[in-house]
C-alpha cells in the first residue's frame, strides 16, 4: 500500500497546538527539552544497567537473586528505551544535537538499531499512525488481528490467550530478526528506508557485533550455557512484555481509531494533527510512578 496523503486545511489544528504548547513552556518557564529531572533519571537508569550487567556476568549471585536481577535489568532496559533513547531519537532529550544522538545510540548498545528505529518510529509510525498497511507497528502478520481492516483467521479466536507469548518474543525478534529484515530488504513494511551511508553500515554491524559479544559470548564464557540461556530468556521475555504493553496502550485500545484512506485519491479524511489525536491514547496521566 502506498502512503496516503493528509490535507492542509486553512485553519490548521497543528499550527494552533504548536502555538499553545510553546506558550505553555514560555509562560511556565519550562524547557521544551530535557531538564535536570530527566538527566538525573537517565543517569540512574544507565548506571543501574551497567551495574546489574557486571554483577550478573562477573560476580554471579545465587540463582534466586540472579533471576530477580534479570527481571530488574529488563525493567531498566525498557526504562532506558522510553526515557533516554526515545527522547534522544525525537531530538528532545537535549538542546544539543550531539547529546540527542548519544541518547539515541543507547538503543544500539542494547542490541537494536537506532537507524531502523528512526524510520520505523519517527518517519512511518508518527506520520501514518494506525493506518493498516503502512504503520508497521500494527502489523503482526497473521499472528494477531489488531484492527477490523485486517483479515480474520481462526486462530485469532484465541489471540487473547497466546498474545502474552508473542509479547514476550518482541525484544528477541526485534534485535535478532526484524532489524536484519529491514536492513536487507531496505524497507520498513512497504516504506523504503533512507539510503544508508558508509558510517551507518559500520554503526549497524559494529553495534550488532558488540551486543552479541556482551550478551551471548561473554555470559556463556563466564557463567556457562544453561545459566546464560535461562537468564537471557527471562531478560528478553520480560523486556518484550513491558515494551509491548506500553506500545499497545498508546494506540491499540478501544478508544483509538484505525482510519483508512479515502479512494480515489488515497487521501486521509483528517489533517495530520487531528489524525494523531484520534489514533493515540494517553494513560495513567496522574500516576506519579509511571
């Protein structure tokens, strides 16, 4: 499916929202990028991640504590993704473009490609949210039916039971399969990737190799194959479930819509900003912990 087009109304909701948001920041003297609170949280997350990794691999504790640390490492991995990488990739972690790139590269350090993420998330997902056939985030093949436009199969009758298993596989599938699929097909779904420069190829393969060494080779050498396998399955499964739940809660719930382009013309009914509001849901807004 080709990417649909959004209209450009005379009275733009997007322009109005940007104006009011900017006024809010100015009137309340709040930075539109990261502040001390974000940087402090980022430092705690990254330091905790490094500490747990070193403790698990080089000072391996008793099995009960090791399992708990694997789960905690999963939570911190997701936390870095949502609080550091995501903001860096959107250019909002810092006023400095270099710091934003460093923040985005935390994804590469955790096994996934920030280059692929930029196209999948920033370019495709945020431009064409919840549009079937374009938004790669709502395409689970035949395994899950996420909206009514997708073909119904008999196994979908039980997807409310087996979806937990699929969610648990998300992180492993992301770092070991879908990144490579995007790289070799040069596409995200049906959308072409931006041409990779030489430095992009080097970064992609270097970080992939580094992650394999840090999370497969070193652990097997220091703790043995079976302890590594059990620990990695716990770590990757819990990480996958956390990531999936947060991704789904933002867009795949009863309150959000899944618009389709009007034909002929392949044009969306709403302007882009209104489309975003209709396809996105906030959650736990008053929950201080979240």
